[in-house]
């Protein structure tokens, strides 16, 4: 009959070492998140050795004795700690075109020099157009002052 030194607490494992019962004896092994190197338990870099459960939507960050998964830009961590895509349109509904939920960036606001001299920028779904300002008309691709005939 085997005596479980780990349960009986007749082992000498301490610190980062934990007791592992074996048939007829015990063995001190490093705690989870650590590895044995030359008789010492040191932090195991799960990110470096791919011993983590972070998916392709997240980045792994090593911590002492463990690791953390951080969602990549454009994703958020849900209640089950999985990364989900951020629906920027639902977050910022003023920039959305229903019912497709496509984000409509205001190119006029984002790019102040979008149009040429004497033109005004008009935001459109997915783009922008340039129109001659009032009192101007397009002649040979340029907005020129309207002349009375």
C-alpha cells in the first residue's frame, strides 16, 4: 500500500515546488506556470513557447507564473473572456448607413484639403464629392467665377 506523502504532509517541497505523489515515493515539481532550470523553478514564458490558449484575435502577454490574453485593436473581451469584433457602427451610430451597418466616414471632416480652391466638399455614402461653391461654375475642370452673359 502506497503512502501519499503529499496528503500526509511528510514531504519537503516548499516555495515554488509542489508535491507530486508517486508509487512508493513523492517528487517535488514546479508549480503550474513555472519550469525547472538547474534545480530552480523559474517563470515559464507561455507566450514564447505557445503554451497558452490565446486565439488569433488576441495577443499573449507573459506574467509571473501565468499569462494574459489581450484582444487586438478592433476587438473587445466578452464575459467568457473571448475576443469579439467591435461593431464601430453600433458604437458610433451617427456615422452609420442603415440597414447595412457600414461605417460612413466623413471624408470632408477627416481630410480638410479634399477639394480644390473654390470647391466645397459634400460627404456621400462611402466617399465624398467636390462641387463648385455658390457663384462659381465648373469650366475645364476648375471652378471659375460665374460671369453674367
